[in-house]
């Protein structure tokens, strides 16, 4: 049991090292030696956990996406007085990405670079975000009896705006984040209003 736990810990150290270095320099620029040095391991130890850097990258993307999805699922349960989960979701999203800037930079920065498999994994994570938000929008519109036209397109627009603003937030001083959060809340609500306004009669 102890050996299994140690193996998992070593694997996690490699993933954490890759996330940290990717946030600073980009995953596509990393070498195996840089990652193992950051993790305090030898290159030989690396191959006991991953076949190559691409496999490490896929594990890293999976961890980044899973962590953010879990957080947003919890955040979306915080519904305000107007019956909206927008504010709770945005505030949790901003808090998460500022506390985990390197994780977010991985999602942001590698969509145009790196290997084909890595890019495909990143886009798959983005699609999972869109699917979950689509389900939330459809569920919410049914509860409020306010059907949306093309909930999937509204969800795609929300994710695009959130990730764009998120990219600005991580480099801002703390006192400016509230301002950007309020802007993102307004933009998402505008998207939702637009989706309702275009409903066919």
C-alpha cells in the first residue's frame, strides 16, 4: 500500500512540475530533463510513470480540466435572489484561476501549439465545459419557463468570454479583479438576455 501511495505521489510530482513550468514557459517548450529536475527526480524515474512527454501532457490537461469543472459545478449551485447562478460561478471562477494561475495558463496558452494529441485534449476539455454549461442553461430555462434558442451557442459564447476575461485577470493586481468580475457578470447576463430575445415565436 505504501509503495502504491509513493508511486502515485511521484507521478503527481511530475504532473505538478509540468504544470508549473508550462505556466511559465509553455508546455511545448519543455524538455523531459527540465520536468524531472523540477520534480526532484531522475529521467529514468520519469519513464516508470509516463511513456513520453506527450503522455505527461495529456495527464496534465486531464487534471487541469477536472479541477476546474469540479469547482464550477459547486459554484453553479449558489443561486442568488434573482434565481441566477452567474455571480457565484463567476466569483468562484475568478478565485480559482487567480489561485491556480499556472493551471489556467496551460488551458489558455497551448491550444495553438504543442502536439496534435495535446491540442485535441485541450479542445476536448473546452467542449466538456461547454456541454456542462449547456445542460445548466437548459435546466435553468425549463425551471424558469424561459426557453432559450440555441443554448449550446450561448454556452459557447459564455465560455469564450469567461476564458478571455480570465486571461486578463491573472495578470491584474488584486484590487482590480473585482472590477473585471463585475464586467464578466454583465457580459454573461447580456449573452443570456440575447439568447432569450432571439427565441422564435
